[in-house]
C-alpha cells in the first residue's frame, strides 16, 4: 500500500487490504489485532508505523519521492517472505523427473489442481 504520508485512512486500508478497523482493533475475517489508543491520530487516520508494527507489515520510506510503502501483514501467516519458489521436483507427463529450478530466471506459471 503506497502512502504519501505516514498516516493511513481506515476506509482506504479496508478497500486496499481488507483490514477493517473495529472497536476490537484491526480485523481481517476472524483475525483481530488489538491497536493501542495512540494508533489513531487526531484526524481519524491511523499511524502507519504503529499499524505496520502491530500487523507485522514492513513499512518503508522513500525520501527521494516522499512516499511510504506498507507491505502485506504477516500476522495471518499468509504473506510470502520471498518470491522464490521452493526447490520442487516432480514427474513430467512421461514420468521423467523435472526440477523447477531448471526454469530459474524465466517467468513461470504454476497451475495446481485437485479433484476434491
């Protein structure tokens, strides 16, 4: 989420990330993270530093462009730590072993399917 100031509008937070501010804190589905009273600024926005700390989301500031970037929350355990795929080796359609690492450096689309 890109920000022009280190403040987050609660409606924008929900629209862009799904996290909704409720009396019990920042909530995404059944997961709620309590927020301290000082997380809310006088104008009703949220302090990005406090919010990112509570959600386990990285917060970066780009001085050259006067922008802030808040990454995905990690409290739900759903955020990726990297964009690197794990070393995966499976049989191809002919039964020969195929290693995903042989495609390193190329764009890859992985499609998974399950019958259930």
